[in-house]
C-alpha cells in the first residue's frame, strides 16, 4: 500500500508547535508577540493573510467566535487542568471567578475582572494547540485594525454608522475590509459593536500566556475527576454493558425521550410569542409539505431555542422530569473540563415516546424491557481528550458493546451538510493509519438525510488543530485521497486499539482494526470546506440546517444499537 505522509509540507507547522511548546516550559508568562512571526510563517489555511496590512477577517471572526468576549479586556491567559493547579499557582479558587465561554467553542473558562486574567481549563494537549494559535491570530488582527483606526475621524458615531450606506461603505474601505466582513463582524457583536470598535481603537493587544503543570499526570487527574462525577451519579455503569457514543447533548435525548414531540403546541406558541417569523414560515411550509424538511427535526431545533430563552426554567424542569421517567440521566461536568454526559437505560425507554423514525420498519421493541445495557453519550471532546476519556470509560465500565463517534468534519470533496463515513483514518498524533470496520454504510443514513449526500468509503485525517494546517499540507492529503478533516477520530481509534490489544498503540504504522471485539462506527457531517474560496472553517455555523445530518447520523446509530441489542438478547 502506497503511503505518503506530508512531513515536508508540515515542517512550518512543526516549527511553530516546537516554538510555543518550548516557550511554555518557562514558569514565567510568555509574550504572544514572541510567536507572531513563526505563526505568520506557518501560512495557516485559516490565517493566510497574517502578514498583510489589511485585516484577515476570516481569521479574526473565527477566533472572535471561539474566545470569551472578555478576552478584549484580558491581559494574561492561564491554562491549567484542574482547580487545584490554579490554587497552587497562587491564583486562588478560579471557580469563584466569573464563568465565561466562547459562542462556538466549548471550553470552561473563568475571568477575574480585577486582574484581567482569563483562566482556561484544558483537557489535553489539543487545547493548547487550539488556544495558542487562536489568541495569536486574534492579537495579530486586532492590532492591524487598531493601526487602521488611528486614521478614523474622531467625530465618527460608531453607534449609527451602520444605518447609512455611504458611511458604512467608507468605514469598511478605511479599515481595508469588505462591507460583507464588516457587516458580519457587527452582527456578531450586536449592540456592543461600537464598544468593541472603541476598545480596539484605544489600545493594542499584548497577551501574556502561562501554562501551569502541563504534565500527563495532571491530565489524568482531570479525567479521573470527570469520571468520578459520572459514575457517582449512575453507578450502574460500573457493572453493566455499555454502548459508548461521542456526539452532542441534544440529538439522542430528543430522539429517545419524545419530549419535544409531546410539547408541540407549547413550542409553536413560543414561536408565535417570540416573533420567530422565519421559523414559523418554515413550520407552515413543512405542514403544507412545500419543503421536505423533517417535522421532528424542526421541533427539536425550536425546543433548543425555547430553553435558551430567559425565564425558561419551567420547561427545563419539565423536560428533566420527563427524561428521568424514561431512564435518561443528564450529567454536567463539575470542577473539570466541560464535557457533559448522558446515560440512557434501555430497559426504561418508553416505546410510544420514541421518534417514529426509530421504530419505522423495526419489529416489536419489547425486547428493550429485558435489556441490561446502558448508552453512555458524551459531548464531543476536543482532540486528544477523546483518547483519555474513552480509555477511562473502558477501564471502569462493565463491558463495552459498541463505540460510535459522531462529529463535525471539513470536507475536501463534498458540500456543507453531507455525511462522511470513513473506512480509513490517518491520525496526525500517532502518525498511524487506521483501517476501520464498516458498521455503517450509506444505506443506513440515506433514509433520514433530506438535503445532503452520504459519502461512504471515504478517507479522513485527524489533525492536531484547526490553525495547524496550510495549503501544501492539505494538498498532499487530498492527492492521497483523504477528503475528510477532523480532530477526534484518531485519538478514539488509538484508544480502541488498546481496548483489545495487550500493549500501547503503535506509532507510524498501518493498523487494521477489523478484529475489534465490539461494534465500531464513525460518522462525520460536513460543516465547512477549507479549500473553498467562500465558506470555510471560519465562515459560519450550521444552525437549523445542521439538524439534518446530525439527526440522520443519530438515527442510524440508535437503530444500529437496537438491532445489535436484540441479537445479543436472543443469544442469551
């Protein structure tokens, strides 16, 4: 088998990583300015215009969406695995600080407004590879915009400028960005846009960053803390068979509880009261069969909007009671990294409450009442944390019957909304190429996918970070037939290898996983196209239309588990 790994193409990326890791070994703070040049020299696919005078708004907006808003006032960023690490560093109990987070990145962070310190809880080395390039890109682009703003007239009214086309166009021209980028920036900032611009105009950024005890032991301690909370809430995990899923916190709970479907009238009334005109129009079109969208998926999305509204405590409480009666437990992470979990007791699921697409075509589901199996679903972790978490589950759970991962990926040959089913995964962490068994084929997902295409028999690459790629690097993978780019499958497969072999996963080998003694399935849905000239990694979120591939994949996983569980019970 010909196997080309892009070592040459990634030399700039490796130099960048070696630089910031060597600097972070110091016990003192590191000036982000000291890595700006090597960051720009990497020619990141997400930050190709780092050296240009004009702002790279793709990179700036990408970072803006994934960093807490308070970063605009932050002077020092401190990274650590557990609360005790921060206390030992003299920062006190960071859990007493204000908890903050980015709009598009799940990471537990705390902010001290008196000292302008941002504390970030990290779960693995992948968090470092995510945070450092992101704050570097943010600082580079902030300071570019700062310089350009010095030439703006002092009497410009930034609270009103967007209301006048000519003035808005002139502002975009003065800041050397397109009107579209300026408009998107304002839409993200909302009513705070003038305050944002004022802060950028008033000062340059000069972040300092510090890594506290980056040892493997501390990562393991953080993972232990995470598991203790979950197993403490549902001790049955320790001695009952488990199907492990890594996905999200909404799709499986919605499909298996039926709460949204039972609350249809209340959800529709919320849409009317909240003036959600676009969603109401979509609902009317669905009811009139003018669009092929799923009624169930729509209600799941509308419920998500509903429970995010202020004063939604009552419906959140009703949902919790409803789910508990169906054997569904939600477990938020406490005093560790932000990876929530859910446990589903198959024997307690109510058949008449299930999403009708689950039961369609399946025989009688009465066998579920005899099942002793549990589903453990965790919120998709970032990068190497996937390895740590799955290993911890495998070490402590009664037995593992299946491992399924569902997450986002960039696509080099499809479009946003497609589903990607890889049979080969190259992992940049271990440099292994994993050959995967095929638990899913296109026919398993196709019946539930309305808008996209199911691409099975694909090859995916697990990268170390979203910024840690450049065009030549991607070109090598594309020429070798790798068309999906994501961050977790490789670490999960390294853990899978160690779950059935008596030694640690190899390095830089081709690894065949066909003999895995449990079910193994990997599903990705395309969230961006990094080689496109339009939408790419920084361009947007899937929002309502992301429900289609997410729920199609979730349905395929649930139906697979039910089929396997029925066969297992028949044998016993």
